[in-house]
C-alpha cells in the first residue's frame, strides 16, 4: 500500500468518526431493552388495583394504570436516585431520594415538582396519611414532617429516637393496631397520628407525630 493511499484511508476514517460523533450528539437516546427502562427500582406504591408507581435510580419513575401489565416512564427532572414513594390517590404522590430530593405530583405524574426539604441528606422512605400530612425519613436519623403537602416551606425536622444512623422504612397503623399504644395511649385518633420508623439495623420505634 502506498503512503498516499494510507493517508487517504486514515483521513476517511477520521472524517467518518467525526461525522458519526456529530450524528450521535444530535440524536436522542432512548431505552430499547428492557422496556420501559433498565435502571434498578427501589420502591413501589399502589392505589387501588390498577394504579402502580415504582421509583429507582437515576431519577426513574414508572407508572402503570392497568395493574402492572404495561408501564410508562415519566419525566422527573432529576438524576438523583429515588428511594421512597407514597400515593394518596390516583393522581397525588410524593417521592423522596438522594440529596434531600422530594418530588410531588398532583396530575398522575404528568409533571413532578421539586419541593424544598431543607436538607441534603438522603431520604429513603416517605408516607402520607392524606394529601397534606406526611413523614419522610433518611440517613443520620433524619425525620421530616409536613402538614401542608410540602407546599409551605421546608418540612419540619425531628430528632430520631432510633439507634440506627439510617432510617429506611415507615409503617402506618390501622385503628385497631395495639402496637402503637406505646406512645399514643389508647386514643385511636392519636395512634393514627403515629408511625413506626425502621432503621437499617432492624431497630424500630413508634414516633408520635404532633401538628
């Protein structure tokens, strides 16, 4: 092969690579397999038998309205890993995740709005008893509380009476749940304002939530 042909071949290869890079840069990337996405999922919530929402890494939120037969990926505006979700009806939900991320939707996930959490600590679980009243927990014993759906400023922080440094679960009682009487007494309404918070070491405690 002559030097001229070799140089022409190198130039052609470089030009192809450059134009290929430009084409890739201008194109949109999307998941082909698996569908609708392939990031790890960390939490799931249901409302009724049909509405199911799952959240996971890289800001992933996927939603089903047929009990999980088909799924649609939703735009979240974040790449933070998401670790907890709570639904209060078919359209209203709250998601929490890394770096104090809190996302809220009132339209079934067509739009997710970031709310101020007042912290950069990772949040790994969230639970709402109605559209306004909710609790989120996370690392370093973080417990956040809102009675306004997260709309009016940052949620109020509480000190966690749990030995574990990472809180990762919230269990809400039923009216007949006697396990909540440890701190709520015998008043059913007081028990419904309580929650059992779980840590990574398996420890848990009942937390009385006051407005």
